[in-house]
């Protein structure tokens, strides 16, 4: 499966794509935005059931995974407080735990983990590595080159919604950095009154990096 940032929402079924199509072979779980699928007036425990239902889980499946979710989220007594009083990091903790409690077949993660603290980020990435090793397809949207190199087998590099390159993590990250360095060098030369020839490749503005 391949995916790109402009298709992250269509892949998860939230929006219709403006054009083209994305085919998936199984159910998609997604973490797209802090607090998505949560109701602020409900407690964390109640939202586990609400969000689990939205993700297509049965009451029995949620019951069986409840203790694991609460333990993984590790937000203490706040689990029985309204989500509206949670920090963004606490909301991410609960949202991530709920999404991955029943091991997903396809998981989309759109930058959201970056909101959490360092310890929780490591905890999440350790679990994502475990899921990947067990066969889960993970579409990770990120601007972190180190994370891209470490976590991803294949990268899709987008620039203003257009695919610039698809390939192995090391190859695409290297090309991306080369393009950024060329752009910076041109800018400095132009500011100094020099106008070198522009490279035929990667001359557009660089805006985003999208990882699969």
C-alpha cells in the first residue's frame, strides 16, 4: 500500500479525494488529530468506549482491552475526569492507546505523536515497531528525517502535494537534503547578487515530507 499526505484523510475515509483513488486491503485505523473522536464532556474511560465504537470495535473487544488501554495511556486518575480538562499530550496518550489496543491491520499516524512527551513518544514508537514486525502496514506522515530513516521502508516525498520521489528511506532522504541544500545555496547567491544556473531537478519550493 502506498499513501501520501494529501491522501491521508481519504485513505482513512474522512474525506473524499479530489481525484484519483486509493485501494486498501483491510480496515484502516488512524490517528489524525489530537482529540479526534473524543467528546470533551465525557471522561477518558467513557471516551474509550465512544472512540472504540467509532473505530468499529465491539463492546466485548473494548471491555477486553480496557485495562491495557488505561495502563498504556498512563494518565492516572485523570482517566475518570472529563477529556476537556486534558492537556494535548494526555489526549494523545489516550487516543493512541485506544487506536492500537486491538492490533490494527493498517494504521495511519499523521504527526500526532510529536505532541506527547519524550518518554511516551519512545513508548509509542517501540509499539509501532512491534506492530510493523508483526505485519501491520503503517503510513507515517512526518517531517522528521531521522524518524523517517529509522521507521520507514519506503518514502513518498511530497512538495506542495506533488510527488517528487518514491524510494527507499536512505535514498529519498538523501535526495531531499540535497535539494534543500541547493535551494539554500541559490538563495544565498541571489542575496549576494549572484545568479547561478538552477538545477533541472527539485527546483520547486520544498514544503513537506511524507513517509510510508
